[in-house]
């Protein structure tokens, strides 16, 4: 009988991302320690999509003989930042391609956390965890700039609504609209 569902689940999440580098796994672990709590507009959908990953995991491990008591507790936990970011990255990859890991790394960079990826793989640093805590708190409590800087989707121009007042899905739309501006779309028939 499997006793450490959380560890097995984290390994499954890392497999989804193709995470092989130690520093990337370390950052993911730190993000997984933080609960996603932003509640602007329909941001609860971001939580629901993150939690839905657990159901996929349970489906993948349906033959693993996991205790129902542990399963219920596991499924009732709040959405972590890592879960939200993976689910969001999957949706963004579906819309814009580039790969789930690449999309997640872009979001991590937008949050100002990419410097953690250059730390030694085997260390745990309270300073790095504090950076993750500050970045996630900035988004959860709308403490980033009106143009999205310090958040998930920083904008180049200020001709958008205050990004602190719109849900993450609207922030992403403005971000990618700016990013793809001028890109010529062609279709192959």
C-alpha cells in the first residue's frame, strides 16, 4: 500500500514538466509549498484547474492501492501555486504552443524567480523560499504594478486596465496580444 501520496504526486507533476534539473525541481517544490489564494474575478477557476491535476494523477495511479482515507485528504487540500502554474501552462501551451515546461519557465521568469534556477541543485536556501513566498504573495494580494510587472503577465504598454483588478485569464490575453502583435499568421491549405 502506498503511504506517501504527496511524494508520488510531486514526482508525477515533475514528470508532466519533464523536470530533470535539480534547481528546477527545487523551485517547483518551493512553489508547491505555497497555497494559491488569489480571488479576483474567476481566478477560482485557476485553482479548480490546478486541483483537477490530482484527479488525473489518481486516474493514472488507479491500480496503486492508495488508502481511501489518504486519497480523500489528498483531494481536499487547497491548490498549490505549482498546481495552478502547471494547469495554466498547459492551457497556454494549448493556445500558443511552446511546451508546458517552457510556458511555466516564462511565468517563473515573469515572477522574478528565474535566478533561483541558477542556484546549486542540492541546497535548500531560506532566501530562495522567501523570494518564492514574496512573489506568490504579490500576486495573491494584488501587490504587483498596475501594468502587471511583478505579477505573472507584465505588459509593455499602459493602455490596458489595471492588471490588479482583472483576473489572470484576462491578464494573459493582454500579455499575449502584446507579445504577438505584428506576428503574421499564415495558414497552410
